[in-house]
């Protein structure tokens, strides 16, 4: 059985109020062991990510899971 190596999520660009195709920004998420690495890349008009991330952060994977669970619970209550 294979592993999920990368998750890519489209995100709105700066000052945008709707999603576009190709997306203006891409969020890369990698969870390795106890760490979660999150990188946000701006894209060119063809949707290709630029070489360096516009934003990067490493957080404990457990904290990421707690935050995602809280967001899901909040959206289910709406």
C-alpha cells in the first residue's frame, strides 16, 4: 500500500474573494513523524508554483490535527 506524500490545496490569492482556476496560491502540507510542514506558494498565470514559498511554517502535527478537528466541528454546528 502506498503512502500519501503530498497534499496540495488551492487557496485564494491576496485580496481575492473567490477561488480561481488555476489557483492564485497553493498550500503544500507534509506531515512527517510528529511535525507538519506547511508552505504557501504563489503561482504564475499558468498555475505553476513559484520556486520559493511565500510562507513556511513547521508546527507539531498534533496541534494541526486539533485545529483541523475544531474547524470541522465548528462548521458542523453552523
